């Protein structure tokens, strides 16, 4: 194969990739496929490591941080009620 043929072949691959990317963008996300893939990953993880995943310090710390932030947000809105909502969202 000569170099010019290789260049044309690679250019064709790039054009096809751009078209496919645009088609996927226009079609939007495939929710059913995403859920199916997520469930398949959970099954695979369960087969490999057991389910649920073992607790670790980083996950525990992140969960506690999220809970604390939620408590702050909830208490703020409980204290300020309707006055805390923006007038023109």
C-alpha cells in the first residue's frame, strides 16, 4: 500500500467518525442502554468482588460530607421559608 492510499484511508475514517459522532449527538442519549450497561457493571462487580461493595473510609467521608451539606441546606430553607426562594428563577 502506498502512502497516499493510507492517507486517503485515514481521512475516510476521520470523516466517518465525525458523521457518526454527529448522528449520536442528534439522536441523544439512549437511556435504556445506559441503564442496561449500569446494571451489567453492577453484576460484573458483584461477581468479581461481592455486592454491595465494601465500605471504605473515602466513601464514608464523602457520604458524611453530603449529609452535612444537605442538613445545612435543609435547615436554611426551613428557617427562611418562602423568603429564600428567588423571585425570578
